[in-house]
């Protein structure tokens, strides 16, 4: 999910398909729970904006009783993977799943035409923050809803934790400093987006400024205590490696911390995280929902 040495703050989404596909599989239960909480029996048109690996597209298609799910992304390669994921799962044939390439930077009209009518539910997970003007994006998405339609933004929450404060190598607090470096990366990424403007308020306020009402936030605590199962250990190690590799070309990680991470993430190292029995998973994910009058 990172850039390269020339531009460490630009994400090449087409190269992220395998990582996003793993995330879709690993987070399947969370997506299913969100779809179950959000989809109403009367919904007939739901949208997964910024569909990525397709995890929520599949969950929506599985939960919807009948109608249409539209997966939206800027990368055709990602949408092709979404189609493959949904086809392999074979959801109810009363639910049609379509994909469309769209970028809100070009305005809402192309997406509105692809939808063919007002949406009952729009889900946008970790996608709006990749657009320069986040408030404008929220307002455009809200404008695609019909009366009573909901816009759900999966943004924010709390950073994930996996390691003890002192891993026995390097300075204690390693994972906290990784979060700080990632936060600086995120700020630089946002500053470099076309038309980037600050949004100095929270997502619930953004939904209200978009004209939506009955705004709520639902947060989910995700926890797996130590010792983790082998598959969970693999996910933790792979996830940390992905984050470190994203930050590596930016120079935002302290060289000593980077050396520590390299030792912890090397399967041939005696310090390899995969050999530890004290890894755990703890995070909180927030979903902010507003309703169109």
C-alpha cells in the first residue's frame, strides 16, 4: 500500500491487489457483521465505494435479499478481482453484482449514471480519505442517496496493537513509533493529493455538513488474545511487514527502528516474530452513518 523511492506517498493501487485480497478474506467476519447491521429488508440498490479487495461487496451481496450491489473503484484490476471473489462465492442469484470504474474527483455524474437511480446504502471504507477534498466527497456520496438512504463511512477507530511494549530488541515502544511514522506518512500523502484541503473536524460532522441526519457511530473492538493460531500469526507478521515496507522509502522510520523491524520480520532471524507466543490482536474500527431525509 505504499509508494516507491521516487514518490513514497503515492499508492499504486494496481499492485495492491494481492494484499487487498488477503484483507478481504481475513476481515470476512467483520464485513459480514457490518452488512448485517446496515442492510435493510427493503434495500434494493447498495454501493461499495472504493471496493478494494471486495470483502464488503461480497458481504453486501450475501446480505441483500434481492436487488443490485455496485462495486466502485478507480482501478479496473481491483474490480476484476472483486468479480472473481463474488463469482467464486456464488451469492443468491436474486442479487446482481456490477462493477464500475469511477473517481469522485471527476464529479458524481458518471457514478450517478452507472447506478441508474438513488442508492439505499453506500458503504465507503478507508476510501474517502484518499480524495483531496474529503468533505466534498462525502457531500457527493450523500447526494447519490434516495430518501431514507444511508451513507456509512468506515474511517478512524484505534490503531491495532500486536506486540508487547518491550520486544527485547531495540528501544521499547517500537509499535507506538511505527504508528507515529505512519501518521506522518498519512499527513504527507494527504498533502500531496490534488485539490487537498484540510478537514478540521470529525466524520460525524462531515456527514452532518453533507445534509444527513440521525448521524451515529458504531465502533467494534476486535480482539484475539495470545497465543494466536498459526494463521493469525501469519496475518500479524504479514501486516506489520506491509506497513514497514510502505514506510521504508519515506525515511520516516528511525534507522535503528528499521533495523529492529528487519530483524523481527526476517524468518531466518532468531528474533523472528513468527516464533513468538505473545503476539495478540487488539483494535477498534468505527463506522459513521448518516441518513438522507
